[in-house]
């Protein structure tokens, strides 16, 4: 029942609304990490054989924001997701 006041607040379906926010936060962070790690940038270096140098051509690729920033974002994301899951899964206090 939504009409039972407890401590000046109405008890009932209002508890579902904050849970949706925590779920959206976790989903958003997971999507952000997928985009960061999936969006790659790279470059190739080609050496001409006519120059007489014995160097090989090579290519590199990695996250567009760079590995240090991507790993930092991932570490912070793990902490935020852990906090959100803690808030989401904690038992409500009953009086």
C-alpha cells in the first residue's frame, strides 16, 4: 500500500525508482568501456627498400584515448560499478 506514512515518507513503490537509476548507471558504464576499448586508432610506418636501410614496416593500434587513460577509466569503472551493485543489492532497513 502506498498510503502508509512512515517517518514522513510514503512507503510503497517509490523504492523501485532508485533501483532503476543504479541499473542504468551500471549499464551506461559498461557501454562506455565497450566503446572506449572498441574504438581503436593506429598508424603504419612503411620503409622503402630503395633507401638502403634494413628496417621493416610496422603498424600499431590501440584504444583511441591511449592505454593509460583506458586502463584508468576501467579501474574507476570497476569501483563505481561495485558501489552501484552494493547500493542495488543491499537489503532495505525495516523498522
